[in-house]
């Protein structure tokens, strides 16, 4: 399936969520610290006092940096596709991940092992959900294009994660040498998290349908004509591009936080947004997908409602676990 680089951010978000599910289900440690208690298997009260402190949770200041469900500016302002009503938002996913880790941490402490995961949600996400409405049809905010080129602002200001990744690997290596840790996590604590909270993305009907919707409407005549109009506009500005991939794929994300985009990238990005405005590409594609997704929902109502009910209960259980921690 053809994807623009910025639309791939939404796909990457969904993939990261799916990876979290796999990791949680398998009980693989993440951002964990070695057990420092002597004779970890003994389970004495003294040993447990040396186990990791309770996992800190994102506070109100951090949560305020998270993406919102409504697009506030740019060509996609106010746009929301029907299938988003069946998708988990970023805050939902973070709460479920953190609740599962809280359960696993308390379980491991009870067994006198240390599990010290870094909380999810400490860094702002590029997208509210897997639809990534703000950039579903490529870059749509001229102010962001002028400031950052094609790179989302969150990716420019966030750290590259290298130090955290190195620490995570070091902790995993240290924990793998602790006798009984893996068995305790896999056989006791992950099942306990599954039972008390649940598992993210047992199915992803909404995500699958959204992907189909994008591909199918890309082939419809109104959308193809709008893309052709955008391409002609870009040609008049000196850019020879025939697809959104052609434009955005020319520039990789900055390798270092805060790296400013070059003049050529800014020119292409701002012209991209301007030509989407004159060709009405974003509005045309949005209308096509809105109609298409309404038909999808009618055809898959039972599966979508079942998935939504599952997700609602999942988030409710997660927030109950987190509330009990405060």
C-alpha cells in the first residue's frame, strides 16, 4: 500500500501499539532494572523493601502535551472520519499500557523481583490515533511546513531516544541473569495483568478498515483528479511530483533534535500545502473517505461494536487500576 512519509507516522503508531501488545503478552521486560534484593526468591519483607519504587505516572503537565482528537488548525481543521469513533485514542492506549505495568510491577514485587518500567506517555505522540487525521493526506498545516518542513513538530523537539534505548537494553541484560525473573513475569505477572486489565488490540477491525478506506478512495476519480490538480500546481511552482510520496519522500526526518529544515524542504512543504488548498485535495479526499467509511461501518457494524465494547471495558479497568494507585 502506498503511503506518504507523514501518513506512515500513523501506521507506525499503530505498529508500536501492536508491538506493545506482543511484548506485554510475552512478558518481555522493557525499561526494567535488575533485582537488587539479596536472595530474590526468598520473599522476605526486608527483600521487598529493596524492590523498585512504585512506577511514576504522567502528570497533568505531561498529559497536556498529548495530541487531541480534534485537529485545531490547517487544511484538516475540524475533520474527523467516522471510523475514529471505534478507535482507541493516545491517552487510552497510554493508560492501558501503564495500568498493565502497574499490575506487573506489584506482582513482581510480591514475588520479590524488581520491575521498573519507564511509564508510557512521557513524550508527546505525533498522532492522536492510528487515523492521524492531521496528516492523513500529507502535511496540511502551512505554519508547521514553514517552521519544520515535512517533519512533525513533536519529532523535531523530542530526543532521539538513544540513551533510553541503551538503558533499556542494559536493564534487560541484567535482568535476564536473575534466576527465576522470566518465569515469574511470564507465568504469573503477565497473566495477572491480562486478567485485571486486559490486552490491547486483540482485534483491530477499525484500523484495518481505515487502511482499506484510504487505498480504495485514492483510486476514485474525484480524488485522482484532485491529486492531478495538486501535481499541476506543484509543477507551476517548479516541483515535479506526481504523488504525495514524491513530495514528502524527498526529505528524511532530522537526525538530531532541533535540526532546522533546509530552504528547499521548506519551499516544497509550503508549496505542497498551498497547492492542496487550491486543488481542494484534502477536502475532496475527506469527503470521499467519509462516505466510504459510512458504508464500511454499515457492513461491519457487529464487529466494530464488539471491538468498541471490548475497548471501553479495557480502558475502564485500566483507569480503575491507575486510580487505586493515586
